[in-house]
C-alpha cells in the first residue's frame, strides 16, 4: 500500500512540481526551508487545495484530473493537525476527544486510554479548552486526530509555536502514540531534530520540487544546513545496544562501522536506537591516538571533501559502509593530505543518543 502523488501547477511566482511514491506506513517527513511548498503539498494531498494532477492512497483514487475525480476532504478519512490546535472552545478536553472518535465510530463514548495516557491528557479531561496552554492544546488536537481512526495522519508543523520544553515532551509522546498505533503519518517541519527523532524517511523540498527522498540516516549524511543550521550538520546512525559496563558507567553500541560507547543508559540489550554525530564533534588523525580521554576512535576512509570555498571544509568519510562527517580547517586538509581514498582515524568527541 502506498501514497502516490503527481501534481504540477503554478500560482503567481510559485510553481509546484512533485512526483512521489511513499509507503503508507511509518512517518514520512516533508522537510525544507520556508517557502519550499511543504504546507501547500500537504493541503493538496488532503484535498484542501486543488493542484492539477493525481493523488491516490492504498489503491483508492483521491484525485485524477483526466478522469475528473476529486474526492472531498471529508471522504479521505484523514486526521489533520495544524500549527495551532483548533479546538471547540465551548467543550472540555474529554468532549473534544470524543468528537474525534465520533467522526469514525458513531455512538462510541469510551475514550482510548492509550491515547489519553500516551499524550498526558488524563489530568486535563474535565478542563475547558479555553483554560489550556499552547502545548496542552496541541496535545488535545493530536489526540482528537488520532482518535478519529484516520487512514493517514497529516501534521503541519504541530510544534512550531511551542517552547523548547513543550516541543521535546510532545515529540516524545507523539512518537509513542504513533508507533503503538502503527499509524501512517506525513509530517511537515523545518526542524531537522524533529525529523531525525520521529521519521523513517524524509522528502527534501526546495522551491516546490523534490530534491531528495530517502531514509533519514542516508539523507542526513548528504544534508548541508546553512545559516541557522550550520552547527547541526552531521549524521544519524542506526545502532544496536550490545552491552552495559557498570564499572565504567558506559553503554556499548554496535553498528556497521564498529563499536561506540556512551554514558550508561537503561536500555534493553538488542534494542535498536538512533544516535546523532555532529561534524563539529569529529576530528581526524593519521594514527589511532593513545593516552586520550576520547573513547570512540574508529578507522575511516575519505570519500570526498566538500565546501572548499568555505572557511571550514566538510570531509565525508566512509565508516563501515555508512557515512561520517568531519568539519576541519584548510590547514588540516593540507597537512593531513586529506583527499578521496585517504585512510585516517576519526576521533568522535560527542555521541548523542536520540531519546
């Protein structure tokens, strides 16, 4: 089962030209700068806007202009959450959630305990919607959308208007609810940390066009943020928890490139997790260092050197078939003779285990 989208059109100076085929499972993130067309594409998939072309989901045609087919939004069985949760102000939280359930299951009164508890709503059920904070409103809006039993959940930057603490908490709870419900999600964001935490795959949009589609770990190695995102360039790596070292208070992680150690975390053995390694946390040496406090030192091979026109070139490294990035100086490029094929050692000073 898949989501198929082929839309092309122009409005003013903006042109949308998208041809996509996505699995109707897991979380797919629409990622890109402001003005890239992320929300426009999401609204077109929902049927809230009409752009010329075709849209189908799970073999059902939602839009086919040559066949004069256009299924209205209410018949597409979608859940939709915008940047600001649009709640019924005259209802309390429980009744707002019940409205979501009634959309698909008439006469159902019972709330889904898993959604209520998963989004931290248990203590808010009797509270009026008018009394909720911005973060609480978004939790209720997400819960209502999930309880409508949608075939596809569309989220349009649902965390954009929240403070950092609220974003972290809701992202954690949203991840739990989506995973347990096996609910397919299309998630719009311009925050890469949300992508690497929540999504299986990412669609990079630029000026109304798809620049790249791929698994998050693969795309992260090719993503080159600039401006506000400059310090965030790095890679996401899939790892397995293989051991705990209580005396040293370390947890051991394994992946194709070797073993890594992070501060002790209570994680089940054999569980799969993601880690983030930023380019600014990787240094390069000609030989494996001894007598150092850095625990994670691995052999690598240079694939390419990017951004030679910048003050700090970016070195792309092969690490057991995966990719690693290192930010270095021009002097380092010259003195270490960094070039494709060069064998080096990567000293990884920081590894962030994604929550």
